[in-house]
C-alpha cells in the first residue's frame, strides 16, 4: 500500500513540474489559466493522498475550499476572457462558400434587386 502512495506522490510531482513549465511557457493567457486550473486539481489530489496516507478526514474542509476555488476560477476565466488570443487567419476567399452568402449561410441582400426593394422580396414586384 505504501508503494502505491509513493508512486502517486511521484506522479503528482512530475505532473506539477510539467504544468508549471506549461504555465511559464504558455503563449496565451488562456493557456496559463488552464495550467493554473490543473495545478489546483493536482493540489486537490495531493491533499487527498495525504489524507489517505494519514487515514484522517481533517483535510476535508480544505479539499472543499480548493474545489470551490478551482470551479469559481474556471468559470470566471471562461466568463471574462475576451475569447481566443489566436489571430484570425488572413487570406483570400475560402473557396467553399458562394460569393452571395454570408458566413452563417444566409443569402446577402444588397439592394440590387432591380429596384423592387422589400416588395420584391415579398413577391409583390413592380411591373
């Protein structure tokens, strides 16, 4: 049983080091936020391993607070982040959509319907 706990501690330590490196390297703010969330999860598991090793439930309030911190942190980052930090790909036309459609697939109404205006759209053309 002690061997399993030692293996768990080693795996958690390696994971913590790798996530810390990712947090330092992370090219965007969202990458760093996700890495911080993983650090919180690793610390929750480490506290759980400590509680299992000592066979005590004294750490339960600490686990609940850490879990709440991780959840609220993730939700706040998701709510208040402006979106992806990746730049939009620049370039020409995609080639897979028609020139007379918008991005959502709806037809573009540009007013060049022969002067019929809205009446032309309703089927009541001027003849």
